[in-house]
């Protein structure tokens, strides 16, 4: 290299290193600015209607809303990363993804590890059963009390926690990695029911052959110790990424519940009465 250019190059590299070191030592949060010139990596798990693959597209309530928020933040592109639901938080903590967009419920246990955005929906408990509901189950509590009932749940899901809190023996719970496996467990009789939120159950029932599976109705909501009466779904972030989370929440505040938002999520079976209450739109992660 020409010596005339060597000193400026060294100065530039040294300056960049010093800036990076100062940011690291002072805890400067660059979680938003880092992505305004680069792609953001968003993780999801296959759980229709919240997230699934259609052809070559990643779609569902959570990815579609995330895409709108990303655009509002001026982030140029998204890289999507699929994983099992139970691995999403670990992927986030390891830095392999920047945001979770999977219809994940806010729970106290999850808040110990990650931060959540304001909720994008609230939903009730639901259960997928064989057509005719042969075991006559109309609540999670009934499923626990009937000793011959076996329930499938997504590994790491709020439904898994709910059943354990209600006293369901672990040997009567089947952990499945995704919703197709859960539905198959009911269709084949491997389990009596598959526990998910109501939009997911509606989706699975409406996208199955007639006369095979159905949503258990009527369905009574069971009080679960330590869990809210509704499931509030939100986007997940690393605890240190406060700037990105704050900007994401500000964009959501203008969008969630708007006509454009309702038109978007209605096709995934998420209805107006499943929008979070206004006070929850101002939800601040702990």
C-alpha cells in the first residue's frame, strides 16, 4: 500500500474500534440503528394462523403484522428463520434471531428471559377434538378430571403450562413440535384433544377434511393459577434491545386496531373482539 494512504486507513480503523469499544462499555443500545441499514432476522414457528408457510411466502397474523411494523421503522428487509416453538426464546437469546413473531403469549415465566412488545391480540383457550367430541370435553379442567383423556400441546406453550398448573399428570400430556403434528395426533387417536388458542383451533378445523376434527363447543374458560384469563400475544425481543422495542411499540400503537390492521388479520380468523383493550396497547415490558 502507498505509505501516503496508510496513516488515514489506520486512523479510520482505530477510530471505529474506539467507537465500538465505547459503545460496548457504556451499554449504548444500537438495536434499532443496526437494522436501519441491514436486514432484521425474525423467527417464527409453524402455528397457523399466527405463522405458517404458504408457497414461498411466510405469512400469518404475526409475520404479516411484523412486516408492516418493519416497513414503518424504515428497516430495508427481513430474513425469516423457522424453528420449533419451544426453541424460539433460545434462538433469540443466542442472537440468531432479532424478533419473535409467532403469536407467543406474554407470561411471567417468559418475561424472566425476554421482553415483549405491546400485545397484537387477545384470545381464549380452545381445544381441537375428533368430530362429535366423543369424550365430551368442554374445558381444560374437564380434560384434567377425565382420567382417560390425553392432550397434545406445543412444547413450551402456554397450554402446556396451563395443564400442568391444573394438575394434569405429565404422562397424559403429549409434547408436539408444531400444529400439523398436533392435529395428526387427534386424527389418529393418539391424543384425545389438541390444546391451542381459539383462532388456531378455528383454523385447523376449517382446513381439515369434513367430519374428521372440530373445535370443542361450547367451551368454558378454566381459571389457571398464575396465568391471565385471556392469552395476550405479542412480539419477543432481547431484554437489552430497548431502542428497537420502544420504536416497535410506538409503531404498533398507531397500527393495532386500525381499519388496515383489522382488514389484514381478519383473513387469519382474528376478529375485532380479539383486539387487546386500549390499556394493553400501552403495555410496557418488564
